C-alpha cells in the first residue's frame, strides 16, 4: 500500500459494498472490504402473517435497502400493498430499490437519513388512527415504531431479516490493524458499527482513534457515545456517493 492509496475500511454487507468500493478506488483510496454483518432471511411464515395482519395499510415504511430486499417477496406473497398506500424510505438507496421494483412515488427525508429524518416527514405526522407497517430487521432501533404509536398510529412491525456479527472476519481486521493498513473507517448502520467493535475486540481502542465517515448524524452521535475519539463526518445524503465524499473530506481531499 502506498501513501497515495490510503486504506478505507468498507463495512457494508458484501452484497451492497461494490459501488462504495468503486467510488473510493476512483478517489485514490484502497477499499478494504470487511462486511461486519452477515444478513440472513427469516422463515417467511411469521413475517408474512405480520404483514397480512397489517393490511390494508395506509403507510409502509422501509428502514433500509436490506429491508426492501427482504420485504418485496413478502409483499408479493401477501397480494401487494394497497394502491393508495404511501411509501416512505430512509434514504436514496432504499427508495432506489423500491423504484426498481416498480414503486415510483416514495417519500424520502430531505436532510437527515435515519429514523429521526423519517419522523420529520409530513406524511409521518398525520397518522392518528391509520394503519402503518414498518419493514425492519431483528434488534433494530424502536424509535420509529414508538413515536408513530405515540402519534396515534396503529403500528405493525414486519421483522423480515436478522443480522449477526460476521466473526469470521475478525482475523482479517486484526491483520490490517497490525499492519497499520487502515487510514479511515466507514459505517452505514448502528448494528454494523457495533459488530465492528465486536470484531476488533481488544483492538477496539485503535479503531476509536481513526477517522470515521458515517451515513447519518444519529450514527455519528452513537459512535461518539461509544467512545470514538477520531474525527467523525456524516454524509450529506444516504448514498454511496455522499459517503465517498465524506471520506474525501476526512482525508483532506
């Protein structure tokens, strides 16, 4: 590795990492791919039953592109969403995945691409008495469901995938840290960041001193609360392009 090609740790799940890696390489970095989470589908029976209980819904909320990926087969099996159902997604990647599946009119936050950003959308304020379905993973944040319920919505959560720390990646991370190969980190979810800390183990303090680019302000706040000491920059939008630009800012480019 040369000084002109600093190593940037890409922690996205393997199936979602290619675009960010390409953008980082184009920016003169070396993309170090380390998916910190393994994502696994759940048996369809339970989430399908949860979705059928939520229909017909007035609002469907997708908390990630992964949620879209795992929700679409369930939606098809349930006979589709109502024609007048409003769709909301956390960011451009989620909205793009929905658009590719034929859902064109998707509400997306304008500035903050997380649960707080979703909750700021006008459509998520006018929910009293309406049936809302949230597509999410196991063990995710509950802020969205709790706040919508407090606003009077009839909330149904469809948990359609699970995440586990990809502990098989720990030796690779240890080798890169020992070699000083990592100049900056990226993180795109709270679960992914927590898994990174778990993979690092006793070397977590070394990670905490490195520059970190994240996809949303809430994740930056979480990293700080977990003791991250290095510079932290949030992407301006929830896209790979914006995250790569945040890395460039961190690296002084």
